[in-house]
C-alpha cells in the first residue's frame, strides 16, 4: 500500500503522475508552464524519495520501471481524493437533486402548516424525502441539531438557545376555545369571557414540552400572579379538540390552531380576557448547515409557506419556492 510521506506536497504528486503518464519531461514542463529544469529537479527528488529511477530510457524514449508502473494508480487516487476534498460544493437543484430533510415541530401548529411544507418540498424537489419528528419533552434538539440528526426545529420557545440561528416565521394570537353547546358557551358572547371566568373554568393544557419550562401561557400567568384551574394535562395535543367536544374544558392556545378545528367540530372560540403576549413561532438551525445550499433552500421554503398561511392567501397550498440558492 502506497503511503504518502509527511513532507511530500500535492504538487510533487501531480508532477509524478504526469511524468508517469507522459513519460516525457519536456511535455510535462510545457503542460505545467514550468521550466524543463524545474521538472528535472522534481524528477530527481522523486527518485530519491522512492529509491527507484521511475523512468528509464529505451530506444524510442522513456519507459516506466516496474515500480514506476505500480505508482501510477496510487498517484491518480491521491489526486482524485484531493480534488474531491477541496472541491466546492455545487448548487442544490431541487428539481434534480435528492436530499433527506429532518424537521422537528410541535403538534399544536396550524394543521395546514406542516402538510403545506411537506407538499411544497415534494412538489419542488420530487426526489427528496422529508421526515417530521415530534418535538417531545425528552428530545435534546440542541444536540440533535449540532450532530446533524435534525436539520430544522420549528418552535415558539420564549428564549431559544443563543448559539442557534433563528428566523421568525409568524405570530399567533392566543385565544380560548371550548364546546359550543355547553352552558357557559351558550350564555357568553365571543368577547364576553372575564378574567374571573377564565381562572375558574376547568382547563385542559398540553404537557410540558421542555423540562423545567411551563410554556408561554403558564409562564405569563405566573408572572401576573394568576393561577387557572387546570384539571387535565395531555401529551397528545391533537386529541384535545376531541376532548373539548365531550367536556366543559377550556383550551388556551394559538388562534391559528383553533381555526381549522372550529370548522370541523362544534367548538366556540373566545377572546382571551388575560392580555397574553402573542406566540412567536420561528425556525432554528445550527451553524453547521448555515451555508449549505439545500438547507438555505429548505429554510426559505418554510419561511414562504408560513408567510402564505399567515396572510391567508388562497394559493398557500400552491406556494412554491424559487431556487434562489442554486
């Protein structure tokens, strides 16, 4: 097996390979635009390093020695690997290239958001694959991003890790929703819920997404010295709307999430009497993919999809991202 000495530079390997191919010092000097004397010096150095003449004369010119012949393939392999090592990454062409994208997101997003992202990725890059991961409490998404097991996290943490890149996607107003035919909903107007009502009504809340972090809603209530009556906690956010239809529970969450469920189930939304701050959703990624063409493309697609949905564009489902990073 050919081993590259520590003091042997790539240029000398290139000269070796060209000498073995051309078998002519003058032609190598001409192709490299160097003096013939310089190539001759390099040949002498190569002979010293290998302990073999490499090229010897015969009646018609120069021929390779047996050892010289054995170095042809290793020299070519080293040059090919070096070119591959320092070759700049080409542009990402969505229509042609195949990539696998890993996105982690909570299940309390607008029910159209992730389906629209999936549809737009597959429509724009039909050979690619997209894997959606649940943003569970036990997930160490910071480590997964840094290790490359996740490409993107969509979340609404109040204080994302400082060392991650963050791009805002949309704001979502916080509101309340409950069964439309329960006694309270029947006697109370859409804007008639009071703070006392809110605090005393039975609530359903999602389980904590991060250890030690109660979430946007609970954290704000605590900061205002307010406490609501949470009687159910659920790790399955998508099942909560069905729970509402069978109980008098109140859910406090983003209005975007509520809209689709109000159309499907007999639910009624209320303006939250507590002045919650808006929920800010954003995408986060690690520095390791900051300059990657395919990840720039993915982040732009997610951003454009979020913008289309937040602006309530009818063509949101048909939103396509131009290949700006190719």
